[in-house]
C-alpha cells in the first residue's frame, strides 16, 4: 500500500472518486494506484503530484513493505 499517497489525499480531504475525476480516470484505477497493484503513467503521476501539492518523488513508493 502506498501510505504517502493515501495520507496526502486524505489530508486534502479528497475521496478516491474526487481524485479520479480530477485526473480523468476511473475510481478503480486510482484505487489500484493506492493499493500498489499498478503504477500510474508519467502523465497521471505528475497530475496526482500537482493535485496533492507534493514535490518529492517518493509518493508512489510502498512504505509498508516488510
């Protein structure tokens, strides 16, 4: 699970549905990004970072991998 991504989204008080609409994708696709099932395209990754106001590159790292 991509904890950084989830925490940033929740801090902005966006639902997964709202994020998906802002990016122009399905909610299930966005959920897959958060769950780490697949990676966003570069275009979508940049949109996500812009929407969330995140400047670092570690937002898509899985932070709970043991």
